[in-house]
């Protein structure tokens, strides 16, 4: 079994709240353009092209759904915190002069927020599958490492 690490940075983000009532069931839909920052030990200038336009890795798209707003006395979460369910797909391009190949990796999980802040950072989601060279993928996606706009995928194939 091989393990690969892919670090991508969100270059541009597109997102919108679904026009539904606030509270449980509210959804946010997103799509992000991704730039490859690291693949295993390769970084820009050391195995990867320096130009970010030559490292356009693909997109991350999906939605988040508010599943719980903790009330006072909640047995598991601080009062007022919000538990959001995440479901997303990383669609990768094959990049010349990199080991990145065309395929998709899906991820799911939950994250707890207190206002705009994650309660227990970093946020980790389970990789639930993939296509193409990642068809047997499992592992994790960690958001915000090392910076808020980064996503680290540790994929076991």
C-alpha cells in the first residue's frame, strides 16, 4: 500500500449560501480553484514548476450542511456552537512535470464551529473514495495546515 501526500492551496473560492431558512438544514455550496504546493517531497523549484499557473491542480467542490446548533446544556458541544457536515470532491488535473494524475478524491466529515472559529483545529475529514489512479483512496483531508487556505491530503492507495 502506497501513501502519497498532496498539499494544495485555494487560489480562488466561489461559494454561496442556499436561499433557505437559517438553522438546521441550512446549506452552503462551494467550489475552489486549487494550486499544487507540494506532492510528497516535491515543492516549487524542487520537483514542481515555480510558476503557480503551471501547478493548477484542479478544484474542490461540494457543500456544507448545518446539522446541529448546540443549546445550553448540550451533552457534547458548547452552547451556541454549530456542527456542520462537509461533503466535497477534489477533482485533480494531470500536471506536466508533476506526479499528479487526473482523478477525483471524495471526502466527508463534520466540523464544529463557535462563530467563525473551528472549536478544535485542525479540521480533518475522511477520504471516502476516488476515481482513476485514486480509485482505492482512503485517508484524510486536513484543512488549514499550514495556512488557512491550504488542504493537506494524505491518501493511502
